[in-house]
């Protein structure tokens, strides 16, 4: 994807006559600011800061809104205690797992979830600054474009740029991206875009933890006649994705694909945070036949634009982790992704675990994640 570039205020150029009016020699007032430009920053409520953070900031910055539109996101910056090492604190861009897509679900507003806070605190304790995007559309206009990988990846990259503007010389240009679930998906996209999107930084690699992949191959087949085989988590992914598409891509008329019960699911996906939407699905069980009026096949090109996780083009190493017992992101999806990456010659390492559930994969992965960071950031 193409980075936004700041348009400066050029001086007189040799080819312009001295008689040229001055307004012809300046950038247009409508020029877009560069990706990662800080719009505002402030100290974060101390009650929301993880243990081990000596400084905590709330930032609002420019980034992608969707795969093909610019916008804004909010997020947090955490600086560890103590004296920074020579060259500054290396940075971990932590992309969070699913918390919901409404403004009220943003981690910068509610605090890092109990499930992910131990990981953030482990990174801080190991001597890394942590930055964490909310994703565009959470605390910024509209509904978050859920699982829009190019946007989430850009959000994950651009907050590193923003953090350097806020914190200054205490941060090192070296950094990695990591994330669980929705954040694992974002980590793939961030890794594919990081070097070209933020060339002034020194991107070293990414850790994708239980990140959903191959969804662009699965979602278009959802329809009234699909057998009841999709895990509950995939149903949640579908409707959270449709909620974002309905808001950001009204020309698709997403609501026309949904039955009255499907519209209730869409509303729940749009408004419920944390485990509330999962609980809603468990207490209001339904098969796709109850929710869709017709197959989602016509939306396949948009799903590909949003959700086709790159299998090549990574210029830094990847660590991919997956639990064999995961019922939310089934292991075969990750194995299909890694098989395609292997065929493409991508540099990655796959680590599997036999027993953790989906969210348990995060802390099960921490030893491997810390080892990976120590290796690539040295």
C-alpha cells in the first residue's frame, strides 16, 4: 500500500519565474498529513496504565481508515521504567485481539483487557516500550472496519511513528509488531507493509499469535444453505466484518443479505464489547440459514481486498504461533497460510501448542515471543 506523504511548503524553485504569484509556490491547503502524524496527545489516566509503565500517553494520529481510505485512529504509548538503553527503548507495537468495534470497546478507553494485560506487562518488564493502536473507527468516526487487514496493519505501523513524535529520543527506531487473534491478523499485514510504510524506522519482524487467515476464502461461501460446521468464533468474525462493511461501504448494501434475525446479529456485533457478543451468540444460537437471505459470494472481491493475508513480500522474519486446540481460529486455517508462505519462500517459524484455548495462546507464546524479539532486535 502507498504511504501518505507530507507535502511541504516549497520555496521558490529555479524553474518558476520570480514574477510568479506566491500562492502558486505553496502546497495546497487540502494536502493530507503524513501517516502517523500526531493530531493530539495527552497523559493517559493512570488507572488504565499497565504495571511497569513509567509514562503512559493517549494519542490520536493519522492512518488508514479502510484498505482504500485515509482517516484517524487512537491508541496508547507505554514507556518502561528506568534509564533507556543506548539508542533508546526498542518498541513493540501490540495489536489487540477482538474487544468489539464500538467506541466504548477501545482499549485506550477501557484499559488493556485482563487477558492481554499480562503480555503488555511482560514486554515492559523485558525493557520494551509498547504502543497499542485501538484501530481506526474506535474512538474515531464511524464503525471500526473489523478485519480490514490493510487498515489494521497500517494502524499498527503508524502508531510507532506517532509514538516517536510524542516521546522523542527515548525510543529506538528498531521495532517489531505482535498481536493475538484480530491482532495476529493485523501483525501479518503490518509486517508486509512496515518497511515501505515507515522507511525511517527499523522494522525487524512480527509475531502473529492465533491470527485468523484464509477468511477471504471462507466468508464468500457463507449463505442460507451452508452446513452448520463453522465454529462460533467464525460466525462472530463474519458479523463483525459485515458490521464494519455496512458502515464504511454502504454501496454494498450489506443489510440486504440479512434476515431479520441476521440484522439483530449485525446490531449486536456493532454495539457489544468484549465477550458480550460471544455471549449473545451463545444465548441466541442460530445457523447461517437463519441469518442470511442469500450467499455472500458477490462480496468476494471486497473480502479479498480486506482479508487476503499476504503469503509473500515479507522482508523481515515472522513468528507464527497456533494452538491445536483452538476452536476460534482452527489450526487448519493457520496451516494453510503457513503452507502457502513456505511455498512462496517466506522466512517464518511456526510454533504450535497442544492444549491452550484461543486466548490462552497469547501467554503460551510469550517465551517464544520474547526469544524472537531478543534475537531480531539485538
